[in-house]
C-alpha cells in the first residue's frame, strides 16, 4: 500500500488529553498503512475502540502508572496499547517485546514514527524465556497472549522474576465463562481459561494480593458492532452478575 501523509498531526491528539481523540489518530495511522482488509475492518469498529480505552484505563489503574516508571508489554503487536500508555503517562519508560518480527517492524517504522512516541527498548522474544534481568520492571503485562502459549505458567514465573519488589503483573484473556466466547470461539483463540485457573497460576508463581475482574461482555470481532450493540455492552459490563461473565477477564498480582 502506498505511503500516505497523515492529515492531522498525531501529537495534537496526545496534547488534547482525550482517549477517544488519541484513538482516532492511532486508528488513522494503522488503517492507512495496514494491507490486511480484515485488520482494517476490526480496527474501524466501535467496540475495538471501546476495548482499547478499557485496556489503557485498567492498566493505568491497576499498575498505579501515574507514579511508576518502568513497564514491559509482552506481545505488544503493532503497539496500540503502548501508544495509549505513552499518551497519558509520558513519564513512563516503556519497553516492548513480541515474537512476530513483522508486527514489531510495523510498530517501529510506521506507528511510532508517525506518532512521534519513543519506546525505550524493542526486542523480539519469547514470553516463556524473557531476555531481561530480574527485578527490572514496575509492571509487566500482556493482553490476549497467554492462551497462545505452550506453558502459560512458565510465562507467569518469568513475569514474577522480572517484577521489582511491589511490582505488578497484569494479564488479559478471553473468558471461558462468557457464553458468547464458548459458542462462537474463533480459531485464533486456541485455548479458553476460567479466571480462577489463572488466579491459581499467579499464586503458584509467587504473586500476592491476586485479584481478577472483567472488561466488556461481547467478544470483539464476533459481530459488526454499531451503537445499539454498544448499549448492550455498557449494560452487561455494569450488571453485577453479568460483569463476572465479561468477554475479557484480567488478573493482577503483586510481588511482595
């Protein structure tokens, strides 16, 4: 796809301080440069934007990132979450790892070049054998990564090793308790887990104060979302019982 000039400087979105505007700029960069139609369509959906905002908000909250410094994303893909964190916590020293060289190249050469955001360190690597020193990060997180791994428990032990004292690890995964995921499981979601399974893995890995919750309800990529469907999404996310059945669950633990 030929290179196109971005009409609105991305930095103006960052200065504005609104996540919806930051997303609009990021979406523009990604869609104009991606050559996969399916990826372009998914990024265009309202739910994809809503999930992005939810991930960024929850990570800032769970990691207390307004006060922290060093953060690692394992399985960063094309960098969409890193852009959000950098936009709202510019003091962070962000580091990124992914096993897919093509996505890392796209993130470095397109997304972050266009946005003007700096990432402290990029590397190709394996989540089960992370190439970093122990006790390095205030937070290690991954989004929809563990269910692709041969040994997710080993990855969590690596997360624990990399966290500093009082550091946190956060993972987000498709929820096996969500009926839509169970009925409409896509090929890319190779393994579904119950939240309590992952909570147990965190505790076995050495983490303390382990908690879990959910974001959203309807699995992204299942339907072509419009505003009426998003209304159902908002309702399901806030209803006490339905919220435990959310489409994506997160688990957070602290290294004491």
